[in-house]
C-alpha cells in the first residue's frame, strides 16, 4: 500500500510580519523537496467557512502556524517562524516512509 505524501499547511495572514519571514523559507522547502510534499497556504486573514473550519480543527491561535500531516494524521504543529533545516528534518523522514 502506498502512503500519501506529507502535507504542510501554512496558516498565515498578510498583515503578519513573521509570516512574511516564513514565506521564503516555505518556498525554499518546495524548491528542495519538489512534489514530495504538498504545500497548502491558508490565509486566516480572510474569513471564510473553510478558513474557520481549518482554524478550529487545528486550534490556530497564532500566525504563522505550520501543520504537518501525513495520511490525515497530525504529525507536528509548529507555531512561529521555522527554519528550513527544522522543516526538512521533520518532513524528509515522512517522504521516505
């Protein structure tokens, strides 16, 4: 049985300074890991039913918050700006499973 690829959800808002620092790091991650990881950006500054559902499901209190899931299971919730090395160290083993 093949497992799904890891999903990185980036909860951010346009007005959030730290979020602007996180964005290029996520872009580097996408460049480095390619299609091995599914990156989704969720703008919590835009109030939609979908955004509220995600924010409630993952108890998003602060931005940036990164949620890493594999096969629908929460692997890690990271609050605040995360560096590339930390993200790769969490996601790489998920890709290799």
